[in-house]
């Protein structure tokens, strides 16, 4: 195979100068004394260097001397001696009266003419804007974390105050009921007390939840546990069970579902088991794709929501309003024994 004739050293240097000068990347070619042999137009433009006077000067004399940095001298010297190279070395330079600039440097030792003449190729990238954007992003993340911590503290305090207020209201309603002579007035006050307690139970569960998706099984289990503890005096007489699948839903939807559950469970406790009748209430939830059904079933004597027969009561209005928000329908039917109330959503 015929050998390819090598270029004369001067021709090689001229060719290298031409290649570097035309490069879009900021490049500088140095000799063994760190004197500039050639520099790309992009380098001169980026760092305000006169392209006509750069060749023949050392890299440390460029500009106003901002390149005369001890770290750069040390690294170029080590690269020239063949001990190491500069790979993604970050360095700051600052010209008098100008902004601080963050650079990423790469340098390698070249022996391109085969005659042992050592050359250094220095590549520079200005990452000032990128570092500023990164710092701004980090500052924003720190600020966000601080705001989230403050929000969590305020939310915890808000939940605490709401819980205290609901307890006070419930106590006032019970005290007022005891002083009423009218049986109807006492009944209305007891109904109001039951609803305040249901809201208090729901609020306790929401205060323990996190903003975002909610696992309904654990949510309903905890909610019904709170209702049972606060409203079922004899756990041997009445029991409250949960049969819920693995559905995870948004926080807003879980609030509406929780309110429906508390309303239906309280109505079952009020009307399905007169005369200390024994029984059980089952809260169920099943989903298949976008379709789901929430049900509250008891094995009591049977009831209509709020027990008002053909006259819809407050409980009926609450459940139906919440169901409309969820684009669902309400159905009440006998469960033999007892009653089943279902709230169903179909796509």
C-alpha cells in the first residue's frame, strides 16, 4: 500500500490555523510556550479578543490579563508535560469592569506533524447563563420548599382550630337540646349535633391525609372507625364494616365521597335500628375502569333517607347534591332485610 505523503510542518500549521479559524466552537491552538498559534473567530468574538493581535501572544496576555489565572497555568503546564489533560474544568474569569463569566475548559496535547512539535488545543464553553439559570432554579426550589413547609404548618393549625370549633358547636347543641321543652326542638338539635359530629369525623380524616391521590380503602376504614367511635355507644349492638377495593382517587372526589358516606351511615344509625335492635352497616365501593359504585347497606328495619317518606329531607338533599357533583345517580332499594343506598357513576 502506498504511503500518503505527509505535509510539511509549516503547511500542517497553516492547515490547522485555517481549521481553527473557521470553527464555530471557541478554540485556541497554543505552542509549547503557550503562545497563540491560532484562534477561532467564535473565541475572539465571545471573549472580546482582537483576532489580528492574538497570534504571537501567550494565552495569559490575551484581553486585559484576565486569562492569567494560576489554575490555568498549572493545568496547561501539566497537559503540556503529558501528565494529564483538562477535561470539563470549570473556571471563572472576569475582565475589569465586566461581569464574572463561568467557563468549562477542555485541553489536549497534539503531535499532528509527526516531528515532535507539541501543540495544545484549548476548547472553551461559556456556561454563565446556564449556571445562572441553574442557581435560579435551585433558589426557586428552596423557596418552594420553604413555602410548602409554611403551608403545612398553617394547614395543621387550621385543622386544629376547625376541630376545636366543631367540638364547641357540638357541645353547645347538646346543652341546648337538654334545656328544650319541645320534643321537636330537641330532635332538630340532636339532628344538627349528629351532622356536626359527622363533619368532625370527616375533617379528622382529611387532616391526616395529604394533598393528592387518596387510597379509598384506608380512607373509608379510618373514616368509619371515627364515626363508629363517636356515634355507636354499644359496639356489641351495632357494627360498621368496610368493603372497598384498591381504588385511588383525587382529593376533591374523596371529600365528596366521604361526605356521602358519613351522611348515609348516620341516617342508617338513626332510622334502621330502633329499640336498640342489633345489626350491622356495610360501606362498599367497587370500581371498573371509569365506572364505580358506592353503597351503604344495613340489615335493619328499612328506611328512607332522613325517614321523611315522600318528603325529601336534608339528608336526601345533601346526598343528591354531592352525587350530582360526581355525575352519579342515587338509588334506594330494599336489601332483605334492611335497605341499600347506592351512588353509581357510569361513563
